[in-house]
C-alpha cells in the first residue's frame, strides 16, 4: 500500500507542486488549505506523514503541529514544516511544537523527496 | 503547457492584484502593520513559489523587495510615498515578467535592474544571501559536491536523546540514508535499555556507531542528522582519508576505544600488562561493553580492509593488465600441475621419514603450492562478458533477417570462467540464441495477437553456483509445444506412440540427434542439427543442459558448466590394485556390497539404497580386470543426468585433488576414460568418464536382451 501524506499550504501552487512531486514518487497525497482544513480532513483517515506550511489563515502551522501532537494517533507521525521565514524563531517554534523536520522555501522537488525519504524511509 | 507553472502564474496574478490593493491601503495608513504583513507575505509567496517553478528572475527580483518589507515590519524602515510607487512599479514589472514567460512580449531587463537597485539602496549594508542558502534543510546534492571524488572514512556516533521519538523521528531511515552514501557498517548499542519494568515505551534507549566510507564530505553526513541535531548527540570523526597508504596498520583496538573516550588511558595500560585478547579482557574486566568493543573491532576491520585495498590498488597502478599468449598460461598451469604431483610425493615421503625438519619444509611447500595453483588457475579465468558482446550483433542481424523484433539483454558479464570453457562455449550459445530467435520469438503480429509486446526479449545471463557456472538463454516467446515434440518423436521413431512421458522428458527429446520441430526449414535453423550438437559439446567438458518452458510464455535453456577443466575434485578408488578417479561432483554416496547382497538380487546388478533400487555397474568386469574380488565391495553411487547409477569398486581410498592430464594421441579414442592423473607416488590413475561407461553398459544390456529374445 502506498504511503499517505497530508500536504497543508494555503498556496495552491505549492500544494500542486508538492502533490505532483510526491505522487510521481508513488505516494498518495491529501491536500488541505490550512490547519483547520487539515484537521477536518485528517480525522477520517490515518496518514503516514504531514507536510505543512507555517503561515496560513484560520489555523497556522505551529497550531496544527501542536494539535496533531496532542492527538495520540499522530504523536509519532513525522511532520515536516515548510518555513519561509528568514528568522530562526519560527522554525524554533515549529520544532518546539513537535515538528520532525523542515524544508526552507523555496525548495526544489528533489529536496522535498529527499526530506520525505529521510523521514519515511 | 506545464500545468504547475500555469497554476503559479494564475496565483501570482491574483497575489499581485491583492498586493496592489494593500499598497494603496498602506499609502493611506502608512503605519498599519497588518497591511505591511500582507504585502510581505504576498511578495514572499511570489518569490518562494517562483523559485520552485523555475521563475528564477522573478524570485531574485522579489527577494530584494521582500527584504525591504521585512525591515519595515521590524520597524527598521518607514513607509513613504516613493517606496509605495516603487513597489507598484515592481508589481507591473513582475506582471511583465510573468507574461514574458508565457511568450507574450518581453520584460525590460534594464528596468528590472533599475528597480532592484533602487530597493537595494534602501537596505542597510548587511547582505545575508549566504545565510539564505545555508539554511536549507537539504543541501543541493550535485551542485555543492567537490569535484574530486576522494573516499574518506568517518566514525559517526549517533546517540539520540530519550525523547527522540517525540517529534516523530524514526532513526531507521536516517541509518539507511547513511548507508546510501557509501559503504557503511552500523553497530547498535543496546546497553542502555533498562529492565522491562523500567522501560518507557516511548523513549529511545538505543544508540549507534556507524563506520562509513564515502566520497561525500562530512557536511553531507551532518546534513543527514540535521533534523535530529537538537534531540541527539552526534559526533562525526574522520578516521581515515585516502592518503594513509604508508601507514600499514590501523590503530589497535584499545587505542580506538581510548580515542573515543570509552576507556581511559590508565584502563588501557593496566589491561595491556596481561597478554590476552585485548577486547576480551576489556569486556571481562567491565571496562568496556561488549558492543563497544564489537564496534571498535568493526572499525578496525573496516579501515584495515580499506587500506589493504588501497595498497593493492596502488601496486596495480600503471600496469592494470598485460596480454599473455594463452599457450603460455596453459604451460604454466601444466607446470603447476606437475608441481602439485611432486608436492604430493614430498608429503608422502616426509610422512614416511618421520623427520620434523622435512615435515616442516614439506608443509610449507604444500601451502605455497596450493596458493600457486589457485593463482595459476585464476589467471586463466576470463569474464564471460568477452563472448557476450559478439552476440548482440548476431541477434541484430538475425532478427532483421527473420522479420522479428528482438530486445537482447545480458547480465552477469563479470562472471569468470576458465578460458578453455569460454572458448568452447561460443558455438553452443550461438545455436541457442538462433533457436530462440527462430523458433522461440513469434512474429510481431502473432505476438500482438497473443497480447504480448511486439518486441520479444532474449536474455543471456551468467551466474556462479558453487563450483559451477550457470549460463542461461531465455526468451519470452511461444514456449515448447509438447504435442509437436511428441508427434515428431514418434514419427522419427525416438519413442513409441503409447510412451507415457513427463513434460521434462519430452523437452529433453529436442536434445537428441536429428530432431527438429520447426514447421519449415529456415536459413537460420531447423535442419535438426543444433541442439544435439549443443548437448554433446557441453557434455564433453562436463556440463549439463536443462530446459524449462511454459507454453505461450517462453523457454529457458540453462547450461551448467564446471568452473575449470584443469583440476577437479575426485574420489580415489581402487580395483585390483589399480587406481581410478571418479569425479566427485557426480558422487552421491558410497555403500557396501557383500556377496549376500548380490545373492538377494539373483544376479541382477541392483542394489537397494534406502528403499530405492539403484542399478550398478561392476567396473572389474567392465574393464576386464583380473584379481580376486574382496568379499565386501564398495558401490560408489553417482548421479548421471537424472538417474542414480552405482559403480562397484574394491576400495574407496578418499578424496583426491586431481590434476587432469590428457591421454596421449593413441589413447584419445578410448571410451570410458576421460583422462589421467599422476598420484603422489608417481602411479597413474585413470579418470573415469561415468557418462560414457553408463551409456556403454546400457547399450550392451540392450543388445544382450535383444539377443536373448532372438534365442
């Protein structure tokens, strides 16, 4: 069975790029446009990994990570944050919240795949 | 049109119009931070996505603007009318660039530069482009690599903190990633795992030592651990680079442990006072854990191997190979054969003399001769790929001639085989490949009708299997038609019409002389010579032919060949004081045969071996040797093809390394003997050709039966 990855970003182009890249590698991808959307979509199905942006309307990435880590089913799920900030503090907040790894935007498809493989095996 | 690019363009246009709104709002309320944030984010997305979708110009351009708005956000710059109009102009410029990328008009590069530098002037002098690049989670593989591929060996100590799992990290993919970087040995330390009742199932108690030889630098290794840096201790030490050739020995185990801080110097010196295996002693004394010693041992072994290889490589440099006439090699092997014989005599002599000095020399010579023999044999080994290459042309020519589409693949080219075997292999393989193209692969139309790709595939593979090499030719063609084979065999009188035969036996019929089922004789094959030629030539040097086929799916023909022809392992036996050698690879077991056993079978040459009836051939009679037979004889049970046949001898002496000597010119046609060998004491032992002997006695049996019927 192919592994399922939840991609959360408010930018449709980033979602599409993530989606396209991961699907080509044989992963199944669920898309969500923000944290709240992600939580509503994730409720129904188990995912093997979450990739989320940090800056998002409604519920941002850090809040999403916190919410996921509080849920026993996602306690050990790898979560990758897409950091766009040139500051360290956002990344630290994400790490604090329980993010497994991060990718700094802009990134290339190969970098995304490398990170996903590093965390999912 | 590239779909993601199109999405990016649409999104960018949307963001730009939002950006313009925000800019106008900002103009009215210059202090509104929310609006500044909106602008920053819009610029940021345009930049970020731009870089990902290949709009590099836009990305670079927006990067400067983004930096300016970041400064405004932090209150380091203030908003004024000039800035707003400059930003608006840049929006127009981005739009122009977007349109240009779609092939509509062209962006004014000079203007881009002008706006860009106007923004740059606003930034206080602290360019952080370098930092920008360094923050990326994954380094961009190929681009950052040093051009020269120098291998280095690192010791990586990965000690995760207890809470490693809490952020969703799985260490296994990390270890696998390290493995993918080069040649890695991983040792796992379990010493910290507490007793069951104390275990926190969500904590990580394991740690790892990794010895990695890679052509990547330590940054790439560090990069693997970038996500776990804050939840583990990672130590990466260069323990060997490619320059250390002169340094023969790698550190002693104690030094490595001391180096790593696992033991102290006084521990080491204390222990070194006693003489025992240092690792063992350290473990016994509790100074080091077993896994630590294990890990150090692995490191030692790894580096030693590496250095050895390097020394070997440096010696081999400059003269990677030389060409030698093959007859020179042949005579070398012959000489080594003689030497083996002489050495055996020396061994025998020293055993009789019971002289310690002589025994010492003799043992030394024995060891050297064995090594010399292996080396000399190794020199005659050639990779089989040398003959594979010429078949590509053959396949191409034949398939065009026959109007078939064939894809030819080979594997196992590096498999080594004695040169003499390789030389004899060419023709049989040509036959097999011809057959596959001609009879196996169907015409493109027939293949399509059968739901197969129009292009057929023929695979030629070679692989080692013990003391043999397996070479197979397989095609994905029509497979063998058992019915056609049967009717053809009946027509040719090879089998009787009511013969019940297994599929395997039917397949084997195509190996018999004069057999061809092809409906028409083509230029290429089908004259009924071929398969039997293949079989006899393969069998002539001790190989066998096997056929597997599934109707409609394809056929695989496998040749099982001995690695070398010059030396075999043999079983030495005697019949009335004459020595004979039976090739050991055919021998299954040895049993005793008493006169009583003979009486039970009423003079028929049959022995019962574990509920199985095995026919045997009394070699004394077969070779018409005189002398009295012992009351208990030995039967050497062998496997000839699929059957078991026993050979009755007087005595089984034991295993014997047999250097094969060809028979002289006059004796070459003697059946039943494939060669001779010289024993340690100089006596000659004949090597039995058990296939031939079996065939002969079958023939005699059959003719005697026929004679009996006539009488």
